């Protein structure tokens, strides 16, 4: 029951009691007494009810006060033991309350802070801007966090982030300020470290001798280094800003599907700059075709990215390809004569025999040995012997056709695999070879004559045999001719 209502009830009862006394004095009859007593009884009952209501209200009020005290204690504990520094000040920044975290940040006790202006703990270089901000708070409805350097009572200054909450009365008048203070020195060090790491990484990417590209998840190019620009024939990154990975004419459909599925893709490609010009993706100063080794993999772009992009390594391997082709040729060619070596002959001859089986064309294998090469080496030196081998190779190339497989099998032995035609029967070919040989030996001023022994083995596709068997037969034929010469 509210106090003013209970007061009105008391006043009403008092008037009724006074009225009873007045009637009792002016009318002393028994009837009046009875009425007065009954009225008094009713009044007492009403007083009892009012008293009970008042007691209940007092109990509710006591419970409410207890609950408020519990909440106040809870708030105080949260305030005191919060991990961040909390302060409550008046509008001028004079501290009224401070929790333990704030006191620890400022290297004092909480009691020491009470009634101290907060500006005393602001570093000298930041005090002017701090005062200006503090003065402008009353007119602001929305506050933004700001960074300030705080100077603790003992120790070094540290960077802090301050968040503010204004305390206003019902009329909007500023009564005080609630401050949240957080030491961000470690965060700053971490940010500086990340920034330095990012700069180092970017420098490494920029200076990498391997071309590097980074694409967003939609295929938009967002980074390209100097090495890659050189490969593409572009002077600066602005010129390829609109380039999209999936629009690259040199990327196969299968490669695109794998990339969209998040797979790592590696391939070698003959990069055609004419295709680039035809698609008008970007302007390039290069032309022709180069060979590239390309590795593309998924790349997480972090919080600022829009998902998983792609990291691409691009390396120009054109020179390596040329070297590989040269090495491959060297592995099949005899370095001295330029003819195929034994390995090259065996590889090509196997293919030719398989072709013969399909076309049903006969072939002939000529196995040739230079007679007297040892004598030339011993009497005239190895330079003369090498010259003889090169001269013999030249003679074989003149006597046989370009389509025939001519090889130096090793030492002083040569082999020729020729397809049989009416113009290239063994008789015709031996006659042609002998004519070329005679012409050369007849040249004036020669110190020695080139002499050869030739063995012939024919390959019949209707009755095929292995290449080893064919070589063995030709070799035996050649040695038979040598023996006949000796006889």
C-alpha cells in the first residue's frame, strides 16, 4: 500500500472516531453507544487490514532492496575483476571509480586513482588532443574508439584503445563517463610484425625469378610479379589488370574443370602469343611460341578475400626444351660423324620393321666395316682415323637416300636400313656405293684409300624376324666377305 493512501485511510478513520465521540456526548442513549461500538469495531478491522497490507509492502520492499544489493554486488564484482580496465569519471575526467585492471595498467592501487584527473596518466604528447576530445563529448551522441598513449605511474608508456559511454540524466544532461581502457601494445607489435612479414613476403614474390600470379576465386588477377610480366611481354601490372584465369586461351577445358574442383594442376604448354593477340586479353610485346611450365593450386585469401583463389607459378622453359631436344638428338646421334648412333639406329629400325609388316614392303640391312682403319690409326694417327670415319659417313649419305636409316654402330662398323624398290635393290645400291667410293679414292693427293666390306640381310614381311636376328645375319654376311678377301 502506498504511503499517501494509507495516510488518507488514517485521516478518514480519525474523522469517523471523532464523529462517534461527538454523538456519544450529545446523545448518551444506549442505542447510540451500540452504534458507536459497532462502528469502532469495523474501524479496527479496517485498521488491521491496512496494517497487514503495509507489512506485506514492507516485506516486498525489503526483498527488492536485497535483490538490488545482490545485483549491485554482482556489478561491482564484474567491474572489479573485469580483464579490461574500467573507470567511471565525472564529465571533466576526474576519476570516481576504478577497477583493479585499470589500476594495474596505470601501476597504482584503485584507491590511489580516486579523485585523480585521468589526464595525469596520459602521455605528455597526447594531452592536448585528449583535452580537446574530452571537451567535445557533451555534444556527441555517438562516440568512436580512439587510441591514446598512456603513461603509468611507474614504467614505460603504452598505446591504449579507449571506448567511452556517456552517463546522462533524464533530461540529457551529462553526469559522467564510463571508460574502457585496453593495452594494445602486444597487438601493435603483432600488427607491426604481420605488416613487416607481409612486406617481406611481397618483396620475395616480386623478386622471385619464377613468375607468380594470384587470382581471386572468380578468376580475377590481383597480383603478378616482375618475372611473370617479363614472360608475358608486359611492361607493368596495370596492363593485365582485367585478365581472368578462365579466359586464358592456353588453359585447356580439362584444366579448367580441375581448377574449379579445387585440384592442383601442373602442365607444360606451348604458349602462343598469337592466340593472346587474337583474344585481345592484353597487349604484349612478344611473339611466336614459348614453352611454359605451369603449376596452379588453390590459395586461401583470408578474411579480406572472397574465398579460395588460385596461386600460379609460371616458368619459361623454352631454353630447357631446346636443350632437351638437343640432348635427345645427341643421345641418338654419333657425335663424330653426325649419323645415328647404335641407340638411334635400333629405335628407328624397330619402327621401320613394324611399318614394313603393315605395308608388306621388303627391306635390306647393309652392314659395313671399314677395312684397314687400325692401320690408319697406328701409322697416321687418330686424327686421320677420325677423318676416315667422317669421310666414310659422307660417302654413305651420298650413296643412299635420305629416307634410309644410316648409322655408325660403333668403332669402324656402319649400318644402313633401306626399303626395297626397283631402284634400290641390293645390287643397285652396292653398285652405287662402289662408284662413290671409287670416285673418292681416285682423288689426287690422297694418302690412303677407303676400303669397305659389306654384308647384306633382307627382311621379308611375309616371313618376319627380329631386328637382332636381322643384324646378326648381316654381320655374318659382312665377315664372310672379309674372309673371302683374305683368301
